[in-house]
C-alpha cells in the first residue's frame, strides 16, 4: 500500500511542477495511467506478500527437512553400528555352526561305528543263545533218564546250567562218585565231546549243616571243592573231556537255590552245577577293540 501512495504523490508532484494546464483528454490519460500503475502496484505488493509467505514456508520446510536429515543420519549411524554387531554375531554363529557341523559329522561317524559294533555284538549274542538252546535240547535228550533222580537243565544269562543233586552222584558225606552218577556223567560227556566250543565250569554246593567227622574233609568248603574236583577228574580222566575246557570251584553253602530253613531246601542246595558257556572269543575281541 505504501508503494501505491508514493507513486500517486510522485505523479501529482510531477503534474504540479510542470505548471502546464492539461487538456481534459490528457488529464484523463494521466488518470488512467495513474490507475494502471496503482493496479500494477497492488498486484506487485500481492505478489511480494505471496513470495514472502512462500519463502517463509520454504524456510520452514528446509528446517524440517534438515531436522529429518539429521535424524536419518543418526538412524543410519545406528544401523551401521547394528550391522557391525550383526556381522560379528554372524561370524560367531558361522564359526559355531562350522564347529557344530564338524562335531555332528564326527558323532554321526562314531554312531555308525557303534551301531555296526552293536549289530556285531547282537549277532554274536544271538548265535550264543541259539547255541545254548541247541545244547540244552541235546543235554535234555541225552540225560532224560536221570531227570527223575534230581537232574535239571536250564538256561540263565545265556549259559546252560546242568544241576545234579548230590544223591545222584555221591553217597552221603562222600566225594566218591557212585555208579548212577558215573552213568549220568558218561552221557553228559558224550554230548560235551561233540561240542568243543563249550567251556565247562564244575561248581560244588552244600547245605548249611556243618560237616562232622569226615576225616580229610574239614568243612563245607572242603566238601564242595572236593566233590567238584571228583566230577572234573572223572570227566577228564575217564571220559576224555579236554581238561583245558574245565574249571572246578567250591561254593560251600553260600549260593543256595532255596534259602528257607527246611529239609527240602537243604536237599535242593546240595548239588553239583555244571555251567556250560559257549566260547565268545569273537565277542571278547569285539569289546576289547
């Protein structure tokens, strides 16, 4: 608005200064010129105001963008830091992954070896059980006539146990095998000599009554050991069973089959047990690898 007034004043002064009497036509032309300038001045002022407003708006936008740029810069720095941490974590995880993969491969290989060994052991034990069952059947058939006299054949833990009551083998308190016992051992040896891959352990067992007045036999230990030795000698010296296959042991009264304090229990406990074990050299070699 100030610009408009200044232009009008300047125009009026110029007119007065000329001191020229204007004709109505020129006067109108001057007035029209004045009005045109006034309109242009108004337009210019409006345009200046708009430009000022636009400039202020742009300054505000620039300030806002600068603020956003600064914020983005900080976020980018943070992301760079996170990226660096992630890269370190990735490297650590990758190292762990490689170590784990190597360990898994090693364990997998070890597992395969163990599974192979387990299969070998299972196959050997299966063969042992098959051999034990076959041997049990042969002994039961060979010794069928003595089962009424206190002879039993069974399998425990893969071993064949032939249990002979003392009355089948020995007179009371004696270590000398009677004729009935010799007949049973003869039949028994016939089977053993056909099965060379069987180890033989002869065990003597007594009841819990103390031995009294038996000369060289001092106690139940002596009685159990000497009876086992008598059976072992008969099998090796008379029936020609390979002595390398046999062992003789005395268990005295300490492994009863019936721990009750009755005469029937004592009768069961007085016995010779012959324990037959298939040779397991393959299994032993496998375990000790």
